[in-house]
C-alpha cells in the first residue's frame, strides 16, 4: 500500500490522484485509518477541481 509509513501522506494522496485519478485516491483514503480519512479527504478536495488536480503556481 502506498500510504503505510505513518508520515504526513497528504502529498502522496494528491500525487496518486494526479497519476491514477481521483477515484484511485478516494479508494486509497478509504483504506486508511479512521483518524486520517477526514484529513486526507479535505486535502483531496482542496487540491482538486472538477476531477482534476490543481497545479501549484509556477511563479516564484
């Protein structure tokens, strides 16, 4: 499983959504411990729009 290390896996869930789609990320969230599900769902909602992963601004 991609997200097993107990680290902050927020970026990993967004990367999974970008690579395999939102549905794959949602399935992975469902496999996570209850304490992480709400947080990861919020991250996924924040970083996606209309089924697409939001790209960070490239301006720096």
